[in-house]
C-alpha cells in the first residue's frame, strides 16, 4: 500500500519514499566505522541524527543519483575533522580560529563541505540504471 485514494496519493507516495530513503541511510550509518576512531564515535545518537539529516537533505536536493551506499563514508571524515578541530581549538585566543571552529553551525558547515566533496566524487555513484546527465549540452 501507501498510495491511498484521491488526490493525496502523490503526497503519500513521496512521504513513503522519503521514509525508505531515511531508513536506507540509517542502515548504512548503523554500520559506520572509521579507522582512527573508536567504534562508538559514529554510533552516538546525536551524531547519527546530524549525518542522517545531511545525507537526506543532500539526496533530496540531488535526486539523481540521490543517496548511494558509501556516501556516508565521505561525510564521516568531514564531520570528524570539524569536531576534532573544534576540540583542538577550544579556548584559543585567536578570534579568527575560534570563529571558524565554532560548532554552533556544525550541521551547516558539514553540509557545505560534504557538498564540495560530492562535486568531485558524485560520478562514482552513477550506474547504468541511473546515468549522469551532464547538462544542457548533453556532454
């Protein structure tokens, strides 16, 4: 099911697609371990929630290719580095360094950096059934 009757079927279908996508991302996050981190690092609920949000929003903004297994492994070192730098620079007298390592906007910072990483790696995630469309010139 899921379609329902009447004119709301499209909205429900979109809702259930979103739920399926979040569940797929969460499955990958539940298996995320990175060399150099203790095994519990990426298992923290707050960290997983932040990563789920970033990956889900990015996927919605980029329906082709959307989310693919392994993207979470590109986000992980971005988030780890931002958090590590914030910890290392905590209490610094350097106002500029304090500003750029402030975790107030950690989610937005991680999203923007992930977006940049994906600009150069997104082609890894296209498949025959989900080919990359280069642009208006078809190139």
